[in-house]
């Protein structure tokens, strides 16, 4: 599969941040499921998430960004980060890998609750990437384009 390499700030393989929904359909076909969300609880949707179940990929498009691709999430064991398969790694193994790859700014946050025990996230804020852990194993990678400042996205070329 050609859509497996997580590219920080750029996308996934040939799928680039900033493409339109129609362009994603040209690459992957129609999604298995679409979810719409509203930030303020109103009826008008601000975000649309597309899910490709077999590929274990999700893509989000925001109205504020002219419905361009702004977030990708992968739970596929085929996805690679910095050339390494990382899904199912434990927290210590991921933190060690990040250090080896030169990412010394990783922050681990425990998000465990009574209802969801052993839940955490490792964040590389500068790189706009989150690594989500369930039961101590990496279950999903979620990333976005780089930000110039709090309001300006740097779209890849």
C-alpha cells in the first residue's frame, strides 16, 4: 500500500494536507463513513471526519479551512513514522524511539479515568503529532500540518 508513510507536516504518503474532499475521493474512493460535528453545538457542521475502515485511516476537514484536509489519524499497523512501524509499541519503546530519531520534546500525558484506565498520549507539539495509547499500547497516530502561529496553517506544496 502506498499510503503508509507518516510525513510530519505534510500528510500520509501521497495524500497531502490541504487537499479537498474531492481530491481525497480521487485517491482513495468514497469513505466507509462520514461524521459531522459542530464546535458550538449548533446545527451547522464545522468539521467532517471521513473513515476508511479497511485502511484504518481517518481524515478531517474543517469549514474554517475551506474544507481542506487538516488532520489525519491512523491505527493501521502498516503506517510508519520515521521509517519505523510504531502501532502496538508501549510507551517506553515509543519514547526511546523518539529520542533516537532526535525528538527530544515529547510530552507524555496520562489521561486515565475510572471509566478509561491506562489511557495516555505522547505529544510532539512543534511537529503537530499525537500518539494515542490504550492499555499501554500505541493505538493511533494523529497529525496535522505545521502552524506558523496560533491562527495560520502552513500548507504543504
